[in-house]
C-alpha cells in the first residue's frame, strides 16, 4: 500500500475532541455549523428553481421542454462531484477545498442571474452544482470525524435540516422571491450565507498543506467512468418520460452509455488499490442496508417535493408563491422538531425512531391517494404536517444507524456514498413518479372515457347544461356553445384523470418508504443515540 489513502483522516481542528473530553470545543461547533449552512444552501438550490421554471424560461427565451435542464444540470453536477470530494479534499486540503468551493458556489449562483440563454444557464447551473455538491459530504464528514460519539446525534440533526427542510422550503423561497422581486433574485440568496460560512471556516479550520503528489495516485479512470455514467443516467432520467423512454433512439444510446460506464466503474473500484469510491464498505450490514434506505428516502423526499408543486400547478393552477406557501408546512415544522430527535434516539433507540419516522412519512403519502379535483392547498395541510413529523424523525437516526459503525478513517468515503445515493435516489424517484403520473393519467382517462359517451343520459344532460352556460356567457351561436361544452367536458375528464394519476404516484411514494422501513428493520440493533452497533 502507498502512503496515500483516499480515506485518510479528515480536517484538523486542533486536537481530536474525543481524545481528552466528550464535548467538542467551540471552534469545532462553529466549523460544523458553518459547514451545515453550506450543505443547506447546496440542497436548497436543487429545488429553489422548481416553482419558478416558467418565469426563468420566459426570461432566457427557451421552451418548457428545455427548461427542466436548469434543474437537471445542477443535480448532475452535485451527483458527480459528491463521491470525488473525499479524494480532492486531501489533494487540496480540507480547509482550502471547502472554502474555495463555497466561494465558487456563490459566484456561479450570481452568474446564473445574468444568463441570457439556455446554454449559459445550463453551464452556470452545472458549475454551481459541482461547487455545491462538495459542501454536502464535507459537512457530514466534519460531524462524523470531529464530534465525539455522544454529540454526533446533535450534529446529524443539524445536517438533517439541510437534507429534509431545504428541499421542502426551496420552492417556498424561490416562489416568493420570484413573485416579489423577479426570478433573478433567487440566485442572489446564496451570497450572504456563503460569506458567513467562509469567514467562520477560515477562522476555525486549521490550515493544511496541499498534497498535489496525490494526483499521480488518483483513480482517474474511475472518475471518468463514474462521471460519464452518472451524467448519462441523470440525462436518461430527466428526458426519458418526455421522449417516451426507449422509444427514443437518443434515450437508448444514453442508457447504453450509462450502463457500460457504470459497470466499468464498479469493476474498477473493486480492483484498484486506492478506489475513488470504497464500494466494499457496502458489505458492512448496517451501512449497506442503511445506504439502501437512504436511496429510498431520497426517492420519497425529492419525489414528494416534485409531486406537490406539479399537482398544484397543473391541476389547481397555483402560481409559484401559492405553491411555496403550501410546501412551507412540510418544511417549517421540522425546524422545531429536528432538534428534539437526539433526545428521542437516546430514549427509545436509533432504529425504532428511524422506523417510526419512515412509517409516519409513508402514512402521510397514503393520505393523498384519494384526491379529487377539489383537493387543493387546504386539504394538503394535515398530510403536510404529518409528512413534516415523519421527515424530522427519519434522517438523523437513519444517518446514525448507517454510519455509527464506520471507523473514522472511512467516514469521508462513507459520507460520499450515502449522500450520493440519497441524491441519486431522488433523481430516479422524480423520473419514475413523472412516468407514473403520465401513464396512470392515460389509464384513468381511458377508463373514464368508456363511461363518458354521447349515448349516456348523464353526459347529454351535462353537455346541455354546459351549452346553456356558454350561450349565456357570450357564445356566438348554439353550435359554438355546443363545441365549447364538449371541450369543457373533455377538460373535466382530463383533470379528473390527472388527479387520479397524482394519487397513484403518492401511493408509490408510500410503498417505497415501506421498503425503506423494511431495510432498516433488517439492520443490527444499535446501542445509544450515537448509533454504536451492538454485539
């Protein structure tokens, strides 16, 4: 073995706090809080454009079909860079790399506000994702390597705010800023938090020399195959539903590239001496099952944040600010609930709290499986509160359960894997749910259409009522009014079918969360809030 290890110890914050005390120093906590701000902003920016895409598309002069790449390019950047972060932080030093990434994150964010074409916007968002993706695992690594075991649940709870609250309130913030100040303003929201973060990290993290010699021992082929494979996979997931999946030669080619690249990546990582991603960590029972649960949780987290705005916009005609206000009731309660989770973990056990959170989150999804076209913001209030409770209880114990048995030397590598899988699960979940909505809408439309025929007495009565309505509201003649009535009835059928399609998608989210709960149930029991595996 060479003297370079991708999983060598992480950043230095003076003496290891576990060496002499069970309480971290103020400098460590300041660094953890600052890094958590960065992770929060990085996750927030995945969703912050979602409620404002129509405004952004209009501002840069592109169509609806292409505007989705504004979000996708950012997510591709994040997913690709997260597994590389451990290695690159050792090459450039933890302190230098996290501070430089935070600065670039803010600069590329501001650059997005000045983009005047789709190409420029996609490029800036992709670069912003590459910088922002670094901030997520580095915050996680600080918690795992610099806080003593007794205080790690508190650190993980802080990190959970970024993972669960940020996606929920991203559309809220984006929608409000867009409606009030214009879409460009959402890209300036990162500036002040980044300044606070950079100053705090500069003052608390100890400088370290760069180790540029590690470039020679880098797993470059692994990096290349991973980047190509994950980028192609994300493009397939984004474009697949729109292009009818494998009916499109473009999707078929991308899928083949993704499959070949990712198979090569796994083969390389299992054979090289210093792998970019330590896949063998997945053979540890709790980490392997916990990472699987992370992927399912990402599916549900990002999937539900996709479904709610899509339903409210397409079925109810809500604008960006109205969508944001509905979603706020998923995010804001977690600010109060998550700080209480470490106490619950200590009182009831890590695995039971994780299971409870997943089951409550699943229940909130099943509450939305019987929606009608009248189901709007007020009807989402209770399910969203329940969802907030489940999400608050879910991530912190899940992190503790999966990573509690990982040795400090492997903490950064494990952090990269778990965070990548959560984001990748979210990307896969969004694509699957979009397809479920489309296919189930078609299914329900066909079923309803079998009953809505000209021979039905109820249909004839409804058409007569609509015709009279349009005659009384400006239709030029009876034929025009009758045509408007047929169109209106068709729209009612489509709206009902679309609502039922979204209901089915929420059912899928609930089932996936039950699978996550099953994975957690198969883990070994752990002792205490910090997640030590029991023997």
